C-alpha cells in the first residue's frame, strides 16, 4: 500500500471514529449537551482535527443521518434485486426496517428520534435527499402493488405516510421501553405488518354460480 492510499484509509478511519463517538454521545447526553470539544476529548484528538472533517455539530448530525439512510437504501436495493413479488417485497421491507432499528438502536435514535439537522434556511441538508429516496421506495412498492391489483389504495401518499408512521411507532417504542412486558418481538412485528397489509388488500371477486 502506497503512502497516499494509507493516508486516505487513515482519514476514512478517523472520520468514522468521530461519527461513532458523536452518535454515542448524542444519544447518551442529548444533542444540545454535546460540544465539538467534548467529542474531541472522547477520541483524544484536538477540536481542530474534528473541524477538518465536519463544519459543526449540525454537519455531524447530518452525516450520521446520511449514514443511516444509506444503510436502509442499500437494504432496499437488495430487496429489489432479490424479491420479485411486490407484496412480499413490501412485507420484507417493513420487517427489515423494524429489525434494522432494533439491531442498530443508536443509529435509529439519532436519525428518527431526534430533531433533524437543518441548514440556515430551515431545510434538511444532505441526509434529506437519501431520506426521501428511502421513503419513495415504500411509496413506489405500494404503487406497484396497486398496479398489480394486489392492494386497493385511494390515497397513495397518505397511505405510505401512515404505514411508515406505524412501523416507526413500533420500532421506537421497542427501543425506548425495552423493559415493558412485550409479547415476542417477531409476533409483534408480524402482527403489525399483517394488519397493515391485510387492511389494504384488494377484495377478491365474488364468483357467481
């Protein structure tokens, strides 16, 4: 490995170390209570070093959200390539979303359970585009189910939003209240998805003899 390649790898590793430290601290202490100086102290670097990689805390948060959405979009792309039936793809996508949140609770908390990063004009920054792409996958899968007459949906946008709200609700409450006497997690996930999908299933034609 050449000098330039080694330096590039070291920069990549340090950037990831900063992200991992910031994620942990934002979740544990709250975004407002964490400073760039405190993050630098945790990884034993100077604050100046962190500013070589990130403009400020908002930029750090944005990159953390971007990282989470990139992981979700990657999972969605794999589904598109491996699951042909759109209804099965919908089910697997919803269950995969919940399982991702439960497997990576700090990623999920920072991205979906904290106020989103905003720029000076009050808009989402880099993570916004990837977040929209992840949501569009759900909407497009629903549209394909309607096109193939597998589901009946009057308002596609509203339905996609409430379905996301439902799976987000289960994911976030399981993360936030792990000591509650929940039923088996897989049973909860399957029950939620069954109720969501069955409520939208296209009615079967009645055969007249």
